[in-house]
């Protein structure tokens, strides 16, 4: 099969050297589809011609609509949580829905988005994880510690706590355990607006960590915190990477989707503390379940499922 993954055009290289979720997804699909024996290119939308590829897959709405205008059939994968945040009257929602309506089919990585977009071409398709890059240490750290890895903010407001940094830090403080929060430089907006965080000596903040150091970050901690308010992916990429490295997860995921190795807690400190206690008391069980779930959702396995979708549209 001859496949083209469309470069999302966000100004981030593929593969991304640091932060870049869509770029990471494009790269992982490309590598695993090639491993499955298919010919795969990554190109700009304006570089391809009608009929040049068996399948064209695009990941942002404006480029999907550009392909539609040029008469190029495509499969669309939606990643933008702003379409939900701003609501159905927003331009971002309308463009994404139009991209879905003009697609062969559209994939959303969260079940709540299937009904939200009210389009019969939309179906759930979970994210995956590169288990060759993210894998556990044989002997995990003895001292428990928390990790959060996220790009905070919402709708252009970098100091909005979408990812639950405050809850994460207060959960760590409640049991006097270390916590690391890593992510892009944008997170500095939130920390600058919350000077109280400097009072917790066991908080470590890291900005713009290179991707090649991510596994070491995961495996040097023991519990992943994810009390996020809004995600387009359930599970999202960082949850999957943490699970693949053997970290139990404490946080939130939509009720419609289960995740092995996770204690589902709403954004409420007492519930997070209760979940933390359960994970600490049953750590090995959570760790094994997290690893098994990550293996099931490896990018190689997700790419095999993606090929089944592609085959529906091959003449």
C-alpha cells in the first residue's frame, strides 16, 4: 500500500526533538507502517497530486479542507481539544466537523468526541506508544516519587491549570514525596503565577527536555499523575509512555474508556490521596497492569488496526 502522512505544518520537525504530540504520532505511524511492509511518505499537503497515493492521512482540519478542495480523498485524525473547549458555535469546531464530513472516515482518540461531532464518519481510534523506546527498568526505584509530564494552559492562557499541576503538587505534599513536573517552556507561565509552589522543596521543574531523555525521566519515578481537565486523547500519549515504562497512573480518564494500571480519580484532592494510598498498597499489581495495557496499545499494534481501516477504502 502506498501511503502519505501529511505534515501538520506546525513548525516542528518530524520526529520532534522535544515537545510535539501530532508530529510524534505522524512519525510513529510512519515507522510502524513501514515495518509492516508499506511504502510511506511524509509530505506537505500541496506536494501531492490526486491519485498519487492509495491512502492520504491528515491530522489538522485546515489541511484536510485543502485536500478536499483539490479533490484528494483523505482519512482525517482529529487531535484538537479546543474544538470541545470553545463549543459547537466556534470556528474551530465547525472546521473540524467540515473536515470530518468531507473525509473518507475520521478517527478521534477519545470516545466522548464520537457523539460530540455528530457525524456518522467518526469513530474511536486509540493512541499508541512506542514500546521499543519506552520500557521499564528491571528494578524500579525504591523511593516513591511522582511525575507529571504536560503542556499546561488552555485556549491561549498559559497560566490556566488544565493539567492539574496544583492538584499534583498538593497530592505530593500530602505524603511528603518528591514530584517532578516536566514540559515545554510554556509551563513557566503557570509557575510564575503560583509562587507558593517554590515553598515545596521536593518539587523539581524541568523545561524542554529532549526526547532522548524522556525514558530516563519516566523510569526514575514510580507514579504518574494525570489529573487533567480536558484531553483530546483518552488515553493521551504521556499516559501511554508512563505505562510502558511501568508507572501506575493516578488521575482522570473518560468513564467510557478503561486503562489498566490506572486509579481513576476526579480533580478532587481527597480522591487523589485515596487513589495514591491504593496504588502504594498494591503497587506491583498496578505496575503489571500498566505494562500489559501499554503492550496492547503499542504503535505496532495500533498500525495493524489502522491498516484494517485503510483497506476499506482501497479499490
